[in-house]
């Protein structure tokens, strides 16, 4: 994994995205520990990732890797590698959400950097 991907995973863990109760409710969290994932759950995760990406795109803040991760998740799902597909879709969803958060912060933060 690249340092950027590892950083994103660490951020997700720090934000509590993989809390102990999430394993029973979230297919992506279950995939993180190697549990079985259904094709329907992967399709739902890919849908969530696409929705997060659309939100980031609307703010003109989409990260470069997100689209590729979604496409790779689809390919893995089509090949039957559901756990890998779930992990990729979850990473893409997180990237989309983090891109939105970054855009929202920057919408205000730029004003503090302007020389007056």
C-alpha cells in the first residue's frame, strides 16, 4: 500500500469508522477483518462510494484516486473478489467524504491566509 492509502486508513480508524459495533452492521468493516461479504453488500458499498464522489465533484474537490478505486472495486466484484471489492469501495467512499470535508474547511480557511 502507498503511504497515502495508509494515511487514509489511519484517519478512518482515528475517526472511529471501524468501531467494534460496526462489524455487525457495516460490510466494509467486516471485510477489514476477513469476514464474508455478499455481492449485494458490495453493490451497496460501491453506491455509497459513488455518492460520496458525486458530492466531492459538485464541490469541485474530487481527489484523483477516487474514480480509479471505484472502477477497481467494480472489476474485483465482477471477478468475485468481494472482500477486495468491499475494501476498495470503502476506501473510495472515505476519500469522497474526506474530499468534501477538505473543501468545506478550505471554503473558510483561505480567508485566514490572505494578506491584509
